[in-house]
C-alpha cells in the first residue's frame, strides 16, 4: 500500500452493533495510517448505522468518500461521524417510491418531492386576510437587526401582514429597513417588557435579538401562557426557557422551537454524541408536545409522535449572522398562512436551505449573508414548484 | 361516470334568470358529486351571467375549468362564483373591435388596448412643473412604511415632485428611505393633526398608515373641505369617513376612493354577494360624485355616470402588506400629471396589476412584496407602450 | 390637400430676418390648417434660425417633423419653437470635422466626440488625494434627500472623498444613506447657519435642499467671500443670491451656477423668449465672470468669453425630483479632480444626460428617478470611452 | 528620428548600479526629447532594478511601454518610476514554478496561484462558531460610515458573527445599514472612550472612522495592552500611535497594520523614494514584530522575517472613500476564521484588489465606490477557486 493507492472498503464489519476487533481492527488501523485515498461503499467498515455510543472509534475506517445507496444512514447525520464518512455521495438504485414509503422507520430525509405537495395553492380571489397576519416579537438595544431579517423573511414567504413588537428605541431602524412591516412599541426603550395580546394575529414568532433581561423573562412567560395561536420560539426566548425550566409546561402545544445545538443543550442537557442528542430531541418533543427544529448541517425536525425529518438542503455559508432569524421569519409566515406546524417546519426548513444554496451558488459560501437567503426565497419556491 | 372521466358541460340551463329545477337539477347534483373533471363551455350550467342573488346554489355546475368566449361574464368577477367557474379561460372568437365598442353595457374589462391610448405623451421640453407636484398625507407612529411605499410609487409613475406631510417623528424614516421626496412635518410627533394647505400642489393622496386619532379625524375633514385639487382617498382616511358619514358631502367631486372590500363595507354597508356589492358601489359613486376603486382580484372602478371598469391584471401575490399604498401613490402621480380622474383610475389600476404580474413572474406570488411592485412599474409602462 | 396628404416644406421663406407676408403667408396659413402631415426640410418656412423676437408667429410653418442637415439651428434649442419644428431629425451630410471646427460661431452642440478627449486619464499610482476632496453644503429639515443624492452622484463620478456640511439633525439620514461620505454638522439642527472653512477642500458644491433662512443667507455670503476653491452654486444658494443681488460680486470667478429656467429668471430677469433668455445668459456670465449652466431639454452652458455649449443628451424622464442635485454632485466631483470649470461643465452635463438616457432606456421616462441617473453614471463613462 | 517613429530600447545600460554617463547619457536625453513612442525591453535603460536613490534621473529612458519577462522588477513597484516604465506588460517565458520558488529573493508578487491554496476549506458541519466572532471598533460623530463598510466587508468574507463597538449615537446608522451585525455602545455618544474587553472574540479590527480624541487615545492603548486576539490596526488607530510612539511596544505581536503612505510616514518617517520607504517598512515590521500592509497601487506586505509580498490586483478606482475600511473588514474576517496573520494579509489584499477589479470592470474606475468592492467579494472568491 503506497500513499498513491486507492482503497475500496466494502463493508467487512458494518451493520453490526458490536465494535470490530482482532485482525480486522488491525487492518483498519493500517488503512487509516496508510495515507491512501479510501472509498467506503455503503458505510465505512466499523461504523454503525445509527448509534455509535458503544463503538470503538479506533476500529472504524476513515474514508475520504462514502458511496451509499439511495438513503443516507442515520449516523451520517451526526457531525462527529464526518471524519469516518468523508464526503458522502448517494447512488440511486431504482427503489420505487411505494417501497420507500412503506419502509418502517421514524426517520425521513426531506426532499423536493416531499415538500412540493405540502405547498398550499393560492387562489385567484385570496386576499391579505387569507394569508394571515403575523406578530414577530424581539429585538433589543444593539440587536434590532435580527427583527429586520425575521420580518423581511416572513414577508418574502407569502404572509399577508407582519407587525413587529419591538423596544420603542428600535422604531426608526425597523421602519427604515422594512417599510412593509408595521411596528408596535414596548414601553421600554431598549428591551421587551410587556408583549401585545396576540389574539388578533394568526401566528407569532418570538425571540430574535430579544435578550434575557428579567422584565423580558416575565413578559415571555405571560405571552406563552396567553398564546392561543401557533408560535415559533427562537433564540433568546429559548435561552430564557432554559433558565426557567418550570415554564416548559407553558409552551403552547405544537409550538415550533428552533434551537441551534448550543441552545438545545441548554434546554435539554448536553449529550456525548449525535445519536444521543437525537434521542434527547425526540424525547423533548414528546414530553413538551412541541416540534423541535434542531439547526445544523442536516437540520432535524422532531415531533411529539416520534417521527424525525432530516433536511437535505443548505450549506456552510448559512453559518452566518442572522441565518437563524430568517428561518424564524419563514416558519412564522407559513404558520400564519395556515400550514400545520409540522408541515410548516418541513417546508420552511427545506425552503430556507434551498434559498441558502441558491445564494451560495451565486456569491460563494464565504460571501453570502443572511439577506441573500431572504432574497433567494422566491427562486426557491419556483424551483420546488418546477422541480 | 368514473372519477377519471371528463365531463363537458354545454349550457343546459344557462342564461336564464330562474334557477334550474327538476331532472336537470338532479343531473347537476350528480355531476358535482362525481369526482370527474368538469369543463363548462361559456358559463357553468345554472349560473346566471350577472346577479345570482335568487339562484339555487345547489343547482349550479361546479366546473374545474370554464372556457368562455371573448368576454368575461359579470358573475365571473365575484369571488363567491369561483367555486362554480373554476379557472376561467377566454377564447377569442374574432369579434371586431367596433362591434365590441358598440355593445351597450355599463361594464368593460380594462386591457392593454384600452390603457395604451390613455397614456400621456411626454414632450421634449417638458419640465418638472409639467409633471406636477403631489402631496401625500399619512403615516403614524409605527406605520410610516406606508408613506415610504406611496411616495416611491408616485415617483416611479412619472410625477415631477413629491412632498410628504408626515408626523414629525417620521422624518428620519422618510428621508432615509426616499431621498427624492421632500417632507413637511406635522406639529404632532406621532400623528397627523393639521394638514398643510394643498393649494400649491397639483394633486394629493391621503390615508396610508394615517391612523384614526380624533385629531387626525378633524384634520381630515378640514383638508377635504379646503381641497380644490384632485385627490386620492385611501385606507384610514376611508375608515374615518366611515365613522363620520355626514362628511361624505365634503368629499371633493371626482375624488378617487380606493377601499378594499372590508373598507368598502364600512363605508357603504355589507352586502350578501358580489353583484349586490357592485350595485352598491355604483350607487355610492353616483350619490357621492366620486370614483370608487374597489380593490380585489378583479378590481372594479365605478364612476358617477354608472359605468364600471374591471381590471384584468394582477395576482394573489399582491395580497401583501403595502400593496394598496403603492396603488395610492400611482394614482396620485397620474392625477398630478393632469390625467382625468377616471383615466387615472383605469390606467393606474392596470399598471399596478401589470407591475405585480411582472414581479410575481420573477419572484413567485409568495415571495413578491410591495417594493417589488414599485420596482416593476417601469417595465409595466414599457410593455403597455410596446404591446 | 386632404388631411391624409404629406406636405414637404422646402424653405420658401427661411433664412430671412423679416417675417413672411402676402401670398406666402396665406399659403402657410392654409398648410397649418390643412390637417396634413408636414415635413420641413432644413427649417420650417418662416422660422428664423436664431432670434424670432420680431417674427410673425402666424407666418411660420408648423411642421410635424423637421429634417435638418448636420447641425441643429439655434432656434431649435428654444422650447417655444417646438410647435414649429415638431420632432427634429439631423441628417449627416459628410461635413469634415475641420470645416466644422473652423466655422465661426459662438454656439456648439456637445457630443461624445467633444467630451471624450476632455475626460482625464487616471494613472496606476493615483490615490485618493489625486482625485480630490469635495465639500457639499446644504440640506434642511425635511429636505435632506438632496444632499444624499448630491453626495452619491459625486462619489460615482470619480472623486476621492466627499464631506457634507449639513444641519446636525440630518446626521442619521446622511450616514445611513451614504456610508462612503463623511459629515460635518452645523450648530443648527434644522438649517445651515455657519459653513466650515473650505480651505482644506479641493472643490465645493452649495445649495441642494438648503432653504433660505436668514441665517443661511448670511452663511452663504461669508462662504462665497472666503471661497478660494472651485465651486458649484445651485438651487437655494441661487435663490438667496437672487434676493441679494449686491452679493453677485462675491461670487468667486469661474464658479459654476446651475439654475433651472425659473431660478435663472429670479437671478437675471424674465425674458419673452428663448433667444432673449440666451442673450441674457451670455451677458450674465460675462458680467459675473462665471459659468452658467441653464438646465433644460438642451441645457445651455455659457462662459465669460461669450461661447455657448448646448447639450445633446438627456430626456424628459430627468424632469424628476432630485435630478438637479445629482448634476451638482457630478460637477463638484469633476472640479475636485482638477477639471477646468468649463470642461467640468461640458463633460458633467453630457454625462448627466447620458446617464439619464441609459436609465430611461431601462425603466421608461415615467419610471426613472434621480437615483437611477446616479446608478447609470458608470455606464455613461464606459459608453463615452468606447464611443 | 521623427515623432512618428517607434524606438525599441534594449537595455544598453541596465542592470548596473551606477548611473549611465557620457555618450549613452546623451543618447538617452535625445530619445526622451524625440517625441517618439519608446518601448523598453525588460527595463528602461538607465533604471536600476531595485534602489534608484543614487541614480541620475536624467540618464534614464522614459518609455511609453515596458515589456518585461515573467517578473516585475522591484523598482516597478514604486510610483516615482512610472514615468520611466510607462505601462508595464509582462511576457511569460515558460519558467517552471519550481525555479521561481527556489529563486532566493525576499520579494514575491501575489497572484491567484499563491492565494488559492491559502483559502481554507469550509466543511459541511462547520457552524458559526467555526467561522469566528469579530469585534470591529471605531466610528465617531459624522464618520460612522467607515464602520458600516467595515462590518459589511467582514460579513461578506466569511466570518460567523460581527459585533461593532461604536459611539452610542451611531446605533441607528449601524443597525439600519447592517442588520446582520450586532452593536455594543460606548458610554460616549460621539466617540470611542472605553472599549469592550475583547476576550470573547476571535479577532478584532480597530480604527475606521474613530477620530483621535484624547479619551479615544487612552482607550486605544488600554485595548492594545489587553488584546490577546489577532487584530487589524487601521486609520485613526494608526494616527494615534504615530502621536504616541512609545505605545508601539503595546502593539500585540503579529498584529496587521494597514497604513496608506501618508499614515505610514507619520508612523515611521518620510523617505525620499519608494525603495527607501520599502526598506523602512521592512524595518518597522521587524522592530515592532508586526505585519505592515502598506496600501498603494502595488500594496506591499512586510512581515517580521523580512519577506515582502507585492499585490498584483487592484486599480485606481479603488482610490475612493471607504476603500481602506473594506480592507480592514476583510482582514478581520479572515483572522476570525483562523487564518494566520500573514496568510490573512496575502489573501485579504489580493481578494480586495480582485473585487475592486471586478467592480471597475462593470462600473468604470470613476464610478465604482467602496460598496461595490464589498458586493464583488463573492465573485472574487469564485474566480480564485475556479482560476
């Protein structure tokens, strides 16, 4: 084996739930140290398909590329396994959709075929009322931009009207940057201290740029207790909940929570690996009767029934300031238009990622910013409808 | 009849003013329950061409598509009949324009051929004075964006100058967002309380984002009483009039009122169906000597002489925040340039809808926002001129 | 003569300095009343080439089109003669440039061939200092947009740095809208009351949106007296001078004044027709040792030596709010880069008009706004260089 | 020799370190006075390849064009020699890269081949944390735009998050213009007086628009003393250091300083010519253990080890307000993403220049502004990756 060689790894230990040992372990070690290009077929030898908690990480092939068939393996969804899989390519093998549908698994990959039928038809005589009126709550002194991005994203996803509840000091920023949105003002200049009664709105989004001041914490709890409309809970609203876990019971049923991994840790505890975190996510959804959208390279959506949906769009250029705020706006927009929370989550996450892919294609992953995601939502809708 | 069949419905009860009964009613019921694709020719059987007040809604074919000849039927203009017509397609049948012109009907569909000759020629030596100076009045704390959109739309429709009368607290928003517009400031920071004498202006638009504070109400009445220039009355200005119906007599003759259906209800009362609402609109125009632009999928324009013009451009993507404010700006712009109020209404509504169609084509109906309508006005002018 | 005929008018009274009388006058009357399409060759019969003061306006052909040879006649430059010439087309007749150059006339039409060699070459090692630092002075409460447009136009015309002296209340507007410009602040919040010493700047522009408050008047005079750098005087600065004609002597030599016709009337008095106004403009330049850029369809540039340059670019879409402010920015930018005032005027007016033509071609004359002129300056430079 | 002739100058005195004298000097004088087009091959006769301090400037050919082989000569990098070289064209002569690499010289020209391998790979599971959180410090009353440009440039170069420490009065400007950036506020409304502890950030940039108030000076020194993260020092931060040279020792090791020539003079003293200034730059880097990015037509990057890198991208259109602020943003962005300071400097300067070239190609050198550089960063990344 010279470093110039290519090694094809064809599953000499995969699919087991026990780590590879003995001579095979020795071979894996040699291959990993060889400097050769390693291509794993289906799954790197030694890597389990789902839970790798009990696995021996020194007994797993570190591939440069993995060629897998039709489906992603669950373990490919977790960041810690990228060092084993390298770049993953899926090969279609002609599976009929009906077979796929009937395969029993709680895990699904979201693709265009799944999202297209979820998109609501807009009728000729529909009016602003049909498309709903969303209430976005958040912002604080020095962090108003999150609200700007959230409101713009909501408007570009088909909502009828958006009103932003913001600290009064943010009025000029909001109105200059998003003339299409209306603003209502907190009595506090710099923070959220008391939130408008959401009864007259169709959906709400809360958290972007909101901060965690004690008056904001109180206001959030009251808001959740009174909230009878579908709601997206994001960012600092989640962080406040993390610091007041007894308020979990006040989260309205079927709310959508959109933590990134750090925020989810604060909410539900730290786990050693991706599989455990996923299990934790599913349990959290079940216990709190909510949808959790755990953001990442493969954003995972869990719901109280135990199903999990992994997103297939998006790229690392979306790891940029304000990217999460645009997702909150997209989700609130879909809820206001009457999408069921789970459908809103599936469609919203896919649209967000696809818009990000369109932006990155034009501007590079480095150069795209959150505003570019928003500007690409229209093309994302077009591609899904035409696709 | 299996659900896969296509049924062609060729008018076995249409054109009558009495509901279908007996065996034909039974057949219609069967067809509607069949699950087949139904295509009506000319008009769905059982549907009257104009007023369906006394009709039996269980005795009307529910078509998926209606193929009609050359003209839209009046009843197709009303939202409640979409469930009978499905998607309407017009088939040209070679009618000569002179025949169309001579057909006696108070109803006309606005198309490019009607609008093109209405557009004023701009001459080489024309200057800012030729194109007029418009006064836009409105805005309030948290709702200044409406004025931003209105002023931008006016500027992009050919006016010479725009001045905005706004609450003083809106100064920064307005000037940042629309450097081409000038601002004059109300003594009130958050509301309109006293409106500049409009004598030195060529036209005015009043209402966008204005609110209904009591000082604003008084200011509006004074403004209307003193107004000797053509004026567009929109949004909260209409809502104030609804709450002060005795002020109807203060509306300057040939003013353009631009209510959406809810606003029109408040002005003129609720009606059970589209035809009655249309009759009501015509009467309102007659009684108050004004033009009513009733916004909707087929915006209807009524004038004191009893004629009604239905718009043929536009789409449901325009059911988005600020869309109405852009129409107010467009209409004020045309009035300031010396268009007769009826011509301004016909041309303005058509341009607004066409700009919306251009925006939706590029961005999807979901993703387009009011600013995109404004940015497409130029291409709308080009298409009408070239069309 | 039926109204369908075309009449070719071949100069049966032109070139004279006395009005046409008798039978010829009668024929002209008949032609003008015929309803026929009239095409004049060279110049409509009866119209004088320059001064039509003493002419009999009932003895001049009213053409629909005039086909003229190589040159515009002077009288074609004046708005009041458009009704005689109709649309003017120039036919090239192969005149050699050297003949044109040697023809003795104080009047020249500015075209791309004249402007191209005036444009300064930018060298590889040139730096911000080479391109100058301009001071723009103006703005007032509610009219800050003029400064935004002026500063943007200056930056897009090649200047190194721009500083804006503005009322302190305009700081946020200016800095939000033009991050590339620096601001210095008047002690007054709403007006200009005391202007920074311009000694450290390369050129200045004064007037856009400035108002005429008495403190502003005093400040302007002091500024002019101290000004040792090339300066563009526009808008309200001109209006203040009109109200204080004794300050004319304080205008720094070779300043560029950019009045529109109304402003020029206030400065130099009203004249009955275009030719008299032109003579007045030439005299004004001579007496006040300044360049006058009289804005209009054919902007005329006069200089103390008696020469006049007419612009050949531009369109009526430029008769829009802020169009003049962008010209002020362009001229100041060229002065700051070391262009001689006359060259700056010729090149600046041509670039401004060409940018306007580019904007109108894309957006229609109705829909283009001043910001679009600014955004088209780059393409204007490219076209001149390539042309 | 008639002025129409072309003279080919083939090195009859070049490469020497002593000035040309006698008959050759006489010939050079004749050639320079001839009015002919002069083309020098390799280098104009009489010009030394590096240091021309002791040279006789009357004994050097003044070429219109210089055709040189594969490499730029060092002396071509200096503005004062442009009058000898005219426009320089490089002719490839098939040198193998390994020969180039092994040539011992402290001087390198930065090109796409050098930058491409420096660009970090972004991995699928990378998140905002991976791409760092930058702290940009600066701004003052009337000069906030520099911060707007710096923050935007940082975001468009791949950073995860940007926080701007600004005078509190700049809050609205910053948040309106860059919703993706967060702001923290100085206790002073108009200046920087106390800087946030940078410990929680990945990199910092300080200086744009900051002013030199005495409280700002104190704040800067404290900041430098406490700074343990990579930092870019620019603009007024450099000017403050120039006035407090004893603080040089507080500059954190391997900081990037980005002076333009005037700023560098204030820091390190004035030199008579480009070569001396370069030597001075190298010594400054060595003494202060920092990287100096001396901005100009061929920006030179010196580092403590004595190597110098000259940039090959960029154009005189970048001699425009705010161009330097965008470079600061780009460099801070790369540092925050974990680039070594020298690599950040090489890649950042090349990207900045290439983005400027893309902007100038679209808009002309005159019309491009700093915002256009920022908007072209994405295409610059794409070109380098594809190149």
